[in-house]
C-alpha cells in the first residue's frame, strides 16, 4: 500500500516539474521514488500477514505484493530506457506523469478486492495509455493507434461494467470474497444472468490481455504507438492485466469455473494458433512482437486454467510475467535503438552483429528467452506452465502449445539470422546512450541469471 | 388501471420510450438527430432513477449527461461538419455480421433473464439509499477509496487531454 501511495504521489510530483522548474532533476527523482516504492513494497512482503485497506476495497496480500514487485522492477528499467527518447522532448514532463499514473492503475489492479476498485484501476491504467499511444502527433499511424485503442478499450470497459452490474444484481455485492461465498452457498440456485455477467467480464478481461479473438487492436496499436510506449504496454500493462485476471477468476469465480473454463480453452487455442501463424508472415518487427505478446498471453492463460483445476500455486504465472517482462524490455530497448530513424522491418537488423556486437548479443538472448530456448528465463517460464498443464485434462492444449512454439522459434530466429548472417547496407556503428546500453545489458544478464537459477526465483514466489 | 399500479404504468411507459429513443439513436442517419434522441433517452433513464427514489442520481444524470456531455457532442458534430453526406456507409457484409453478432448478444441476455422473475426479490440495503444524505454517507464511508482514487483518474485524463491538445513546439 505504501509503495502504491509513493507511485501516485510521484505522478503528481512529475506533473508539477514544469511549473516549479525542476525538470532536469525529475528523472533521478522518479527513479529514486520507484526504488523507494520497491523497498516499501519489500518491507510489506516480509510481514507475515496482510491488512485490507479502506473497508476491504484493496488488499496487498503476498500475491499482490509479488506482482507489484515485478511491475516496479520493469518500471525502473523502463524509465532509464525511456529517458534517452524523452530527454529532448518538450512534453517530457507530461509523458512521465501519464506513465506514472498508468503504473498507479497497474498496481491497483494487482491488489483490488472490490469490483469498483477493479474498474477504476483499469480506467486509470488505460486512459493514460490511450493518450500515450497517440503521442507522436504528426504520425498518422500513432493517431490511428491511439484512436483505435480508445474506441476498443471503451467498448471493453462497457462490457466490464455490464458484467459487474449483472453480477451485482445476482449477488448484491461488489466484494470478491462475498461473491465467492455467494457462489459456494447458493450452488445450483444461481440465476442464469449471473453467468452472463461472468462471461461478459471474461470478454472484457480477454480484451485487456489481448487474447484471441479479442486481439484485433493489439498489432495496430503496438505498431502505431511510439516504440518505447509499446515496451510499456507489453510489460507493465500486460503483467497488471494478468494479475487482475487471475485475482478475479481465481478468487471470485473459481466456483463457477465450469462455465468460463471452456470459453477460456477456446481463447487459448485460438490465441496460440492465430498469433504464431500470423507472426510468421509479418515483416514489421514491432508487429511480430505484438503477435508474440498474444501468444505469451495464451501461455499465461493456460496457467489460470491449470490453477483452477489443480490448485497449483500461482508462481508459474508470476515467473512467466517476470521472464517475459524482462525479455521484452531488452528486445524493445534494442528495437528502439536500431529503428530510431524510421523503418521497423527485419532488414534494419542486418549486420547488427558487426555494427554493434554488444547489442546483437543482448537481442539474441532476449529472442532466445522469448522463444523459450534453454538456459534462458523464457525456457523455465514455459517449463513451469507445461508442468502445471500436465496435471489437467487439457493435454491436447499442451501439444498445441508445443507445436505453435516451434513456429514461434522461426520468427524469433529471423531477427538473429538478420543480425549475424545478412550483410548490412550501411556499415556505420549503431550508437546507443550509455544508460540505455546498461539497461539492455543488465536485463539480458538477468534473463540468463534467472535461467541459471530458476528454482531460487520460483521458490521466492511460492506462498 | 388494468390491474397495474401507477408506478408500474410509469415504468412501462418510460422503458418503452427509452428503448424507442435508443433505437432511433442508432437508426437515424443524421448525427445531430442521433444526439438529440440520445438526450431523450437520458431523460427517460433519469425518470427511472426517480421511480427508484434516487433523486440525486436523476438530477446528476440530467445535468451531466443530457446537459454537459451532449452539448459537447453537438458542438463537436457541428464544428467538424458531420452530416448525412459525409458519413461513410459500411458494406453489406459488415452490416450483416454486426446484426448477427448484436442479435446473438441480445439473445443471450434475454435468455439469461429467463426464470429470474421467479426469484425472490431481495432488496439490498434500505430503499432510502438514493437520497443525498445516505448517498454521501456511503460515498465517504464505504466507498471512500474508489471515490478518492477517482481523482487520479481525472488528473490523468486532464494531463492526457492537454498533451494531445498542446501545439508542437519546434
């Protein structure tokens, strides 16, 4: 809770930087603030119990604190990475304030215990992102991305609200635990519009995590938005949306999993097939990463399916979020440096192995991790998902996941092949700021480190 | 009257009008007409709030939605000079798909309400909850956190609007 308050305060401070003329020290203030939030978060983590705040509106239990930790780590790296892009931007202050507000919403989504908090959290996270996606004002694609995201996002919010209203109508409560109690005490006597509400909330949440068939916005928005904002969307936002999804469906609606798990199975299967097959024929790297994020969403959804069935711990999904977020920060960091002057095709990576060997090595590690090749974090993330799935009756889904991952390897390796085996058109070295290089190298090292000692990290997330 | 109380008559009439105006919003070709029909829909819904003894909500609904937001809509439509001629027409296939999807949605919702008329009507809380005094207590006691955190939401929307609206300094 204290970490959450620090982040929301940071947003307000960032907003005032322009007026009170401390724009130049804003960056260190934000980074220190995030570190302070992380420290406070860690102190709450070491407490053995969690206290619900504000009449049980929000409660930072261990799972929430772990997700908040992942979000704060990614946010820390993101700000250092983003600073090189925004340093000379006259609107730097507004951008940073909006991002901090989005992170505030994201942290709310990890810890809500009430439907009202869920809705406001989703809106606080989404509204800054609609604006940030459109923040490259002279670029028509960026405008399209922002507008598309706004319209589709509002549509999903409408579904969410309708779902909440129907569930409130049946249960008479917004509280997650009370809804859970209602389901267990009224089994067999639940009105059918309650299920309609659950399905509507499922649709809205699937939209937020961009699972197929609600994924149509993702490629366009990821491609159109500025690269650094895409990095934020595929890390912090994704983690938060998953935390919310898990909290909602594993605390509240676990009792009626018969209704929604079938729908979720279809969503997972569709996401796996559509994302990997479409990504294989794309030529824009950002679009490929967008489709890859849909496929990663499918993997994390598989954990939710598995957990409901077998009560496994949530560490698989946390591990996956961490591995995917860190890998994505590296990948988008390199992408941002390489595609600084326009095009985003695979050809931009040609000869990067010679033009900037360090960057090429880091990108290789990130791609290997996203593809799930051993000794990277991504491999163990997928491994934990598969072990969780082994306990369920959806073994065919597992086979489908393995097959589509093999397709995934193809498009991740397209980047690596371009970097090392294709001749470059221009031989000038790719220059990257020291801070960005540091972030890229550290996140790549972290990916390898987590891959070397996966047990240690997984144990940390076991409650 | 025909075995119905006056409240039930009012409910029926208001619901009929709300749905009719709602359909007219969608079916009218001219955007200005659509907005005006939407204002009428909002008035009908405000009537529903009154029937449920929620005077404050009814007034806020009229002032904010029918008053402020719809005027904003009208301004934008007039400033951007949107009218019948400039409105792009969708292809037939899109129209059919949209009709099927919307119809299925309606089917599911109506179907899910089947059997709920037999449910015992359990009134949650007091029937006086819509009065300003009680609403204030709920808002500042039970729902204090969402109420306060909504300020962050408004702040974010404000900063976002300024960021989009600001002129690019070269």
